């Protein structure tokens, strides 16, 4: 009986210790684009020739749109557990519902991204026009 109690107590202590370690290391939580600087760095890592000058991050930090001084637009979002960026081209499609944009890159494996932009109020409309202009 005492051996079972000790075994149970040891198992419980191990579980609590592992849970605390997971919490401290922030394992299991989805990463977010918390700052413009972080999003810009991830865009540079995705394409070493891309130097963003304009950025719009989604409200929840799960995606961002970035533009360089040549007018190229990159969509940055999670792809699996890593940040991935795609330069949008003439096959990109965008639709807007208020401040929310749905962007299809034209690349089936990358899929669509949904971004809700919060500032400025007309940001979604501006980015929609920029992306739509890529196909003309």
C-alpha cells in the first residue's frame, strides 16, 4: 500500500514537473508575429532579396502582408510550424469582407490565408487594391 502511494506520488510529481517545463518553454502554443520588426525579419529569411518597407499584420498575429520598395508583395504566414513567405504574383486572388482579407496565392500547397487588419481603418481596402493590381 505504501509502495503504491509512493509510486503514485512520484508519477504525479513527474507529470507536474513536465507540465511546468512545457509551460515555461511555451511549447504547444502557436507562434505569432508579435512585432513588425519580427515579421520583417521573417520575410527577409523567406527571401533574402526582399527588403520590406510597408507591413500590415493580422490582428491575431498569424499572418502579415509586406511590400518592398519595388512594389512586390509577400504574404507571410505559418506553414506547419515554420513561418513561410510567398511573393504574390499575377495568379494571386484576394477578397475582402470589411477589415478581413482572404488571399489565395495561386499555389495549391501554400493554401489561402485570412488576415483581419485593424489599422488603419482602410488598410484592408488598400491591400486589396495592391494585390488585385498584380494580376493586371
